[in-house]
């Protein structure tokens, strides 16, 4: 069970909206960075695509962040690394078996 002081009450602000949250202390920085990213992307869309509804700006912002996340996931695919290491693992296992 987490200790009482392991959590922190923070308030994230998006325009006129406030979002009070209780987060783990270790995660506060990530939440603050997420708040900053959302504000940055929201401001980009409001500046570059005038006369849209608030909902449309929010959808644009969410889509932008989701696309970035999926792109990062794709670049973090470890399959190519595993495939390159497989022959080395086989060779290592072979060498270890010869020693027995």
C-alpha cells in the first residue's frame, strides 16, 4: 500500500478549465510535461486554424498527441534488435554447451 506522502495533489490548467488530480510524486513531472505539451499543441491549432469550435481544437490536439505516441511506439519496436541478437544467442548457447 502506498504511503500517504507518496501522492501529491496537483491542479492542471487548460484555458479556463482546471483539473485537480492526485498523482504519485514520482509522476508529477510527467503530468506537468503532458500539460505543457497539450497547451503547446492546442495553441498551435488555435493559431493556425482559425474559427473552429473548441471541440474541434481539442480533437486536433488529441489526434496530434496520439499520432506522436504511435510514432514513438513504432520507433521503439525491439523486433529488429531481437532478430539481430538471435544468432549471437545461438552461438553463445552453442559455446556453453561445448564446455559441458
